[in-house]
């Protein structure tokens, strides 16, 4: 028996056309039976094609509606832009209502609340919604709010994504050298190029890219993070936190009471004129002093022999010459013992002082507090020009 074919005309019945070989005495060209009672006649193999008469043609399908998310930098972007799209054009207008809602961001503080209508004209497939951002000039974690869509006419279209999330970040990411624009708090360098990141008058966080970067905080109480690479980090004005990371870094505090952490590597730390906390970290580190200013740094992890105190002969005076400090210029004790003593380390208190004339009339000036009881010697001090 050859192959037959059936077509469902309605859901409860099927029509079957059977072709019968010449060996059979009777030909049944077409039969119609309930689907529940369908059988194979004469052992024939039948193919049944089912047609859903209620399915609409593709040209009659309504479009899907979706709304994008938005990532914006506070202080750089004035508005968060959300794009609303239709999967296909409609032959009739489609009107949607949109409304903003708080998440971690707060209306009136971080963005301006808004609601309204958007209408897609026939043939139009995209529209935008702009939400104004409010810059509070504070360095904050990422915050978010949402824009929710609703249909004015429920039969117009189908939502595939009815909520768009706006993420507000205070961090500008840049693959090139960048000066932070006014009003933007933070800068993060990306990529593998040796580039420069410079802050502004706000309290900035500036992060290196992992290459050999140069980061400058300028004004404000800044936080500089070198990460990997041999970086030059300068906190600038203000009380800054300067952290080198991995690599042989140069860290400068400049004016202000700063915190400097070298990290892993042979680092150079210069706190500047403030009362600073200096931590070299792992490696052979150098702690630099241009002149005795009477404001005492705290060096938390000085290691005798491995680390070095570096001083300027021009800034300190006292007859110092560029070279490793001569033995007769250094003394361990509470004070100078003779006129040649210049640097005195008190093992009981950990205070390292400079005395321009030894036992003369000029008093000693404390420059740093190290850990008490260190095996300090003249070899731990190097004099530059």
C-alpha cells in the first residue's frame, strides 16, 4: 500500500486520503473520522499534516517592546538615556507610559524623577527617554534606579523587557591619558599602555591600569592606587592615601598629612611636608627627606640594612656630603656625643633625629619615628646632593 496523506480541517476531525494498490478490490479515496478514533486501514502508512486555522500570519503579529539599560558617569553625563525599541514596525500608533523608581539611587538626590508618555508612529521602531542626573560631588559606590514601561493600550504590543536599569557611577574609565573633568570624582585607567591620570579639586580616587602609570591627585583628599607596574604617584595638596601595589613605585605625599604604602617592590616614599605615615612593604625601600621640617613621620616597617633613609645635603646642611653616611656622623643613643654627630637614633623610643652641629647650640630635630630597638647604623642613611 502506498503512502496516504491527511489534513486537519478542524481540531476534532481529520480528513485522510488513502491511495490503494491494485491488489485490493475496493478503493476508498477520502474518509473523515474523529481524531480519537483514527486508525490505519489495510495496514497502510499514513502521514498526517495538522494546520492550526487560528494561527495568524506573521504580518499580523504585534511587535515586542524592550527598553535598554543605561550606564552613566556622574558629573560627565547630564542625562541617562534609555532606548525603547519595537521588534518590528507597527501599522498603528503605539503609546507607552514610563515612570522612574528608586533602587539604591534616590530621586531628588541622584536623579530627577520623571514620568510621561512616548508614542511610536506607524513605521517607527525606536524612541529615547532621558532622565536628568543630579551631581552631589561626593565619591560614592555605584547607584541605580529604574524606568518602568506600561502599555496604554494592552493590545498594542508585547513586552519582552519592560524595565530599564540606570547605573550611576562616579568613576570615569579611560584607555588614554586623562584629566578628570570638573564634577567627576574618580578615574580608572584601563588597558596596557603607560598613560597619565590626573585628578581635579574634588576628593578623587585614581586607579592605574597595571602598566607604568603616572597618577596625580592635585587638590583634595585623594586616594591613588598604582596596582601593577612601576608607577609615579603624587597625592598633591590635601591629606592623601597613596598606594603603590606591585612594582618599583615612587610615592609622593606633598603637602598634607598623608598615608603612603609602597606594596611589593623596591619603592621610594617621600611624605613631603606633612606628618605622614609611611609603609614600605615588601622590598628594599627608600624613605626620602628633603629637609628637616620638625613634622615627624611614622615609618611603620623600616628594616635595617634592607631599607634606607635618604636625605638631601642641600636641604639638611650640617656639612653633609653625598655618599653613604660616614660612621662618625651617626650615633645610637638619647643624644649627640660629639660635634660630628648628625643623625641620632634612640633605640628606646625609635625616634630618628637630625642635629646640625652635634653637641653645639643648635638643637636636634626629630624627623621620623621608627620601631624601637632596631639595629640601626650609618649604613642605613644615604646622602644625596
